[in-house]
């Protein structure tokens, strides 16, 4: 999370200005919290340019719950199969949950090349009709990302943007659902943002368990149950930082491109040492993934990184290697420190 946001949370933790209590103590139906939630919602609407055709919901359970809620709401009772593009671990997890609910067509799966690329743009012309098409905009583990979607399917587009939410402008009108758990780019764990085209709310069947119905949450303005008040408060502060300090999502994208380019330039300069996982055209701006020639060299790289006060670089346990996560809040100074370390390491091990 951005340092200015953390500092404001610290300063207001015991007592919100003018309220007399912590945000974690006040009622979720009190005027102060209703104002906090509405401010967070309106800032997201402005940042993303959410049209009036869409509703912004604050939910819980992370994206893993959405892997189930989405097919429950959009596939149940429909005559057409759902469609899934699987570009990495999280897309595969979403697919595995969807097949429990109804018919699902696996349109494309990158498993054969260990999820190092995205489908060719021509695949979008082959999707056809369906209940919806699900994609994952950024795969954190493999480090592949859609910089933009190459086409529009003939069915509602559903996107898990958990790990690159608010990193760049998006045309929300293209999406049936755009959803993201907050803890990568938008705040602490606990709240999931879901932007849904209002017409899709009618698909929520009455036999769904209450919490699992999108329609229930929309009709109750995300108050069907007690919302995650602290996480929404922090999300609002992050949105404020993006609006008022960064200058919006175009400015955020420029920052993110500069940070990623600095690291990828080092990877490309020393290809015998730093072996990037993602194909060049599919590289993520959020997660720079690469391997080194051997386990021993990787161990030495990580040890030296810790000595240089660089932590959290070990790749996901399922694939190993190195992963530098450079989300919105990572300052350029931190990326520069890592890039310099990588250059120094290459000078001794290249």
C-alpha cells in the first residue's frame, strides 16, 4: 500500500476525525461509515469511468469466492455453456470451480507451454456464443498479462483483474463483470470489488444462498450483510491517492510502464543469467518473473538480495524461480534498487 495511505491509517486508527471512535468500532450503518463507503464507490466510478449501465459492489471472500459466485449467478439456468481462456494458475482455478456449476468450454489453455504466453488475437474470433467468457487479466505466478483485450466476444466478458486492478485505464463498458480482490493494488485483504453490468443481475436465481446472489448485494447497496468496513475505508484512501496524488490511471500506467521497463531491460541485457518466463509480448507490468541457471545461483541471488534489504523475491512455491512484484504502491526507488542489485549480481555471476 502507498506510504501516504499507511500514514493516514496510522494517524486515524484510534479515532476518525470528527467521529470519536475508530473506523473499526463504528456501525456499518452509521452516517460516518455510509459516507466512507459512498466516497470509496464514487472515487472508483471516477477513476474507472464506470458508466451508469454498471453497478459497483463491495463483497468479501476474495477472488476464490468469485470463481464460484460468477458461474452460480451467470451460468445457472442458462442454455449456453460458459467459455474460459486459461492463461495461468488463477485462470485454471476459476475454470475448475466453474465446471462444478454447469457446462463450460475451455476455449484456450496455455498449459502446453507452461503458461508463458497469451492466445493469439485470432482466438477471439472463434469464441462464439456463450453464457459468458472468463479471462484473467494478469497472472501473478507466471507473469503474463493482457495489456489490452484484442477483441470482443459475442457473450458477456468477465475479467478477474485482482492483480492489476487500477494499474491502468480500462473501458468498463466492454465488461459484463470486472472483479478484483483488493490486496494487490487497491488496499488490504478483506474486500473484493465487483463491477457488474446491471442487466446481468437478473440472472441471479432465487434458489441461490442469500450471500451468493449478486442481486441481493446490488439491491442492498453492498449492505446485505455487514461489509468489511476497515478494508473499504482503506480502499477509499488508495483511490483518493490515485486521484489526487498520482493524477489518475493514465499517470499510474506511465509509472508502471517505467518501473517494469527498468527491470526487463536488465533481464534482456543478461539473457544467459536471467531467463524470463513470459514471452516478450505478454510480459506483466505487475509481476516480473525469471529464473537463474541453477538452484544454487538462485539461492545466492536471494541471499544477496536480502543482504541488500530486498525481500519477497522468491517465486511462487508452485513454479519457483524469482518474482518481483511491482504493484502500484511500489515506488520507483525500490525498483531502481532491485535493478542495480541485479546488475551487480550479473557482474559477478554473468
